[in-house]
């Protein structure tokens, strides 16, 4: 049996976390969510996802610093981080954070799946 790809979603909005869980589980992914960027490296280490979605407005250290912390870690830096935010400047924020891509909110289900497939087909 093929092991499901693992997706980790960080967002302080529980509605978004619930929505992502439903969409991604339905598409056959294993998903873990967190509403905080506390101990970001430890959280990601414990799950070792194939891809991460990172909200900009996270409590604690925020999405930008959380992404930078992941990209600075030798064991985690190769995991694609997709920045997602309702901010008009999400592309610029993603670039500043060192993310591998970005997704504007609100997003549609198709966009979400396309981005995951693009970053997991390497």
C-alpha cells in the first residue's frame, strides 16, 4: 500500500483548519493542523510532513519567523512551505519568509490541490 502524503497546516482560524482537513482527507492525504507556531521546529519534527501550509497571522512567532525557523533547520529545510494568507501582498510575504510558494485566501479547493501536487511531484 502506498503511504499517504502528509500535510501540516498552520493557521489560527479553526474554520480554515477544519476546511483543509475535510478537503485534504477527502483527497487522500494525512493531515495534521496546529493553530500556533509555538515550538515550530518540534511540531514539524514530530510529524515530518511532505508539505506545510503556513498562515501569516499566527499567534506566538508568526508565519514569517516560523517559516524562517523551518528553513534554517538542516533536517526540515527541504520540506516545501506554502505561505497562505488573505493579505494582498501574500507573494511578497512568501518571498520574505523564504517560502516555496504561496496561496491567497480565500482559495478554492482546486487551487489547493494543484499547489500540493505541484510541490509533491518532484
